[in-house]
């Protein structure tokens, strides 16, 4: 029988349906769990990722795909490790490489699989693609011209791919670099733990918790650029806690691991287990007893106090300042809410089985499987609630209490009927940790909702002003690109041709558009298109804010920023036209689906403004009035930056501005609190004007292990 021709082979290949998913093997926890008899049977896990769509870049060696580029260069040894090819038929047949801490190619496979799993979790909850961003060098940013950046004060650019370096350094550290838009994982020789285990090489890239944690940092920074600034005791702690929350809840999607732990604990989720500890091997190797971060211990201690009828002091956590430790407060609150939800969902199962929670001898295999299913569902729902809440945060200076309000409001807008009392579980768990909300008494979950914007109070001496915030904002909606369609490329290019001077991917992805180099045109890509639409909408929003308008005084109050030169202090930078500068960090479209099929389409807008600030109140007053503070020439530069602004949430079904979450740039009390936080002690004046290296690589300093 003759071999078919190449044309026949090609036609036959087109008839073969592509796989729906790509399966990749990983460590469920880390290599250490494979060396212990109790956990070795569950440590070999598989992550299922959607197969690449036709409009996405194909997966290449590295691995490299639409979102991620793994670059395996080891600077200590000075060598590149050969990249893994996950499309090799032999690897496809066995779900990738077998887990091995001695194979650099498996290291590449694992960081790729876990990072992409984290990306997909965010995209499902947010209802939009995940983008990466890069912090520009301050000197470069100041030297840029406005025509090249397109926006006053906004010098960040989207980055097509997040780079991951599995062997970036030989030290006990792993961190996300905002400057490089990269995840850098270290490796080191671990010391023996107290139980005699350990002592071998530890690769942080082989801990699923650490990889998910660092990827969450990168995603959070991409959607919320000012989140890496330390302006209060909760700011960086929130970044750390949220990354831990993502890593923690992703464990529950591994059904075999959950079943194993349910059988061991008798369905008691509050028991100490692998599911509730993070970075096991890293914690042992660095000499820290148990996991690296262990917020569950806080929950356990609190419950022991309550059982002993010892009241919990409301301010017992007020003195915790270090970001990792303070972040445990938030992790404990969210985990406590999750456990409460899980226990309510599974109470009937224990009644039907006629056993009690925690009874490991009477729990059946069937009950274990049902508990694992419910744990997976509850963890997924709680994680989505936590992620959706990010869009409801103020763009700067976030606190734990504001995050509670964000989660409750976001869930209310998507799921009005809280029949299972998820929001109540969150409010109760936060209240038990002493997390307060300024101006709120926690009397009900409804009292935690962000307020709807107040209508404009139009003055009769301002002809042409609109009589409502919705009517005023409707002028802008008509200018924005609200649909991801290729038909809009020519319209956007005609309005702002300079936006296409720099491509995201290194090659233009749009053909047929005037002014685009056809020799560099690649295939049309929806994610590229989404990034271009975001940049276009940012520019439109910025131009709309800075153009003169009769509603400017009302928008100043609504957004908490200065738009008119006459009302702004001199410490706010001006554009060449004399108007105060504003930054538009986000104009993104979210399309979310609730558990009952309900749809919520929103426009999420982040507007910020920067005010030069000083440690001495008298210097601040002089600078605001336009005079040089003091007689010291070293005082020319500000001591710190004070920021304000607002997040707007617009319902695209009717064009109404539903929520405005504001941090006023004119709030002198908030300025005083930030000043006091940054000073810390009287000796802080001696550091005024110095550059803190952690300002540019904050996570490198926070994640560095002290051994």
C-alpha cells in the first residue's frame, strides 16, 4: 500500500479535532513531600490547561506562549539549560516530564504550568485578559516627551510576556521584579530541619505555592500599578496576603490531595494539614519551623482562647507591622470565612452519614469524595470573590477594611441574593480579626457597600453643565472603544497614530491599517487587540479629563483630584497647558458571569494624581503655596509622594456610573497619617531624600530569607 501524499496528509490533519486541554505533571506541593511516605502518593499532580486557541500564539520551546516566556539561564554557572518542548509527541503522550528536582526541563515545565493555572484563575474571575506592565526607570520617564507617552504622568507600558527565570540566583529567595516584568526564582543548599530531614538542594521554582504566589504579585501589579507603594501598614501586607490567598486556594483544585487530607482530618478543615500550609520545603530548609507562612496558627490560637472563654482583644493585631506577619491577619480572615462556608455546605452530609466532623474512624470513602467536591467548589467561589474585589478597591492607599468592602460590594453587584450568606461569613471573619472599616459599624453587610455616586449639584452660573454624573459621563462613552473587534483598528489608528509606534510583541499584529509596516505584520491576535484597546481608551479618558468642561468642579469632587489650575496646590505637577496632571491607569472592560448565569458588563476606570509631600507640616504649607520649603537647598525634592484618585465602575448595560471609590488628594488627615507612618520614629528625618533600594525592587527585599 502506497504512502499518502503530503497534500492528503495535510487535508487529513485538518479533520483531526484539536485537544481541549493540555495536561502537565507537577509537584502538588514540592519535592520534600515526595520523600515522606504519607504524602508521596499524592505529590505527583497534574495541571490541566486549555489548549491554545487559533487566535493565540502556538506553544514553543521554552516554554513560550501568549502570556509567558521561560528563560532558563543560570548566571552563577554561566549556562543556558536546553528548553523543554512540550509539543514533543513523547511528552504529550505522558502529560509532560515526570516530576524530578534534578531535571532543569521539568523545572521549566512546572513554573509554566503553575503560572498559567494562576493566570486562568484570574481571567475567569475578572472576565477579561490578564496583562503585564513594566515600571519605567524614573530618569527615563522624566526625559520622555508627552507626545511619545500619550499621557501626562503615565509612563508604564504593557509587556507582552512575563519572563520566568527558574534558576535566576543561588540564594534562598524568589520574587517578582516590577522593573524587569519577570519572576526570579532562587536555589540554594538547605540546612537540615529539626526532624533530621532536608540538607539537599532546594529549588524555589519547584514549590507550587511559591510559583503561584509570585505570579499573583505580577498579575496584581499589572492591574493595579500603585499597589507596590508602601503608604500605610496594610499596603504591602495586602500584596503579600493576597498572593498567599491565591496560592492557598489553588490547592483545592487537586482532588486527590483534598481527598487525602479529608480522610486524615475527618473532614475538619481547621486541622493543620498540607492544604493550609505554604511553601513546606522552603520553610524547612531556611530553618523556619513548618511552612513559610502559616496564618492557620492564628485561627487556631483564637479558637482556643474562645473555647477557654478568654475574650479576644479587638486591637490585638494593631502592633504587627512587618508585611508578611501583618498579611497573615488578612489570610486568616479569608481562610476563616472559607472554612465557615465549607462547614455550612457540608453540614447535611455529616447528618446523612450519621457521623461528626473530625471523626477519622467513621468517615467513609464516599463521604470523603463528596467533601472533596464541596471543598473544591467552595474554594473556587471564595477565590473568585477575592479576585473580583480587586476591581472595587481605591487605586491607592488600600487598607484591609476597604478590601472587605470591595469584596462585599463586588459580590453584591454580581450576585444580589446572598442566600448562602457568603458575605456574612466574610464580615464575621474580618470582624473577629479586629479589621475595621472607617465610618462603618459592621451592623450589616449592606452597610459595607460602597456608596453610589451622588448626583451633581449644578450651579446656575455654569451654563452647559450636565445635571447628573451619568449624563456627563455619557459624552465619554461615545468616544471609547468598548468592543474587541478588528474593525475598530483603523478608527483608533486614525485618532491616535502614535499609539502604534511601539508594538507590544515586537511585531505588528494588524494588517491593512494605514501607517503600519506590512513587513512586520503577524497574525491577528485578540489579546494584542485588547491591549491596544486599553491604551486607546486610556488616552481618550485622559484627554477627556484634561480638556476644559463646565462639569470640572463636580468631577473634581467626585474623583478626589484637581482638574482646574485655580484650585490646585502648587505641589501638584502641571502640564504645559497649566492644568494639573492626572494619570489614567486603567480603562478596562470586564464581562463577568455569576453562578446562576447572570451577566455583569462593566467599565473599570482608575484615575490617580500625585502631590509632592514633606515630612514637616510647615514645609508642606510653603510648598503648596508655591514657595521653596525652608532654606535648606537639599529640601528641593519632596520627601515622599502623596497620591489620590478614584476607581469608577460603569455598568455598560445602561451607561450608569454605579460606584466611585475615592481617595481624595485634598485629604489632609490622610496625608498626616501617611507622613506619620513613613516617619516611624524621630530618626527617620535623617533618611529624608535618600533613595530606598526597596522602592524599585520591593519584593526582592521582602522575600529575602534571613537565615
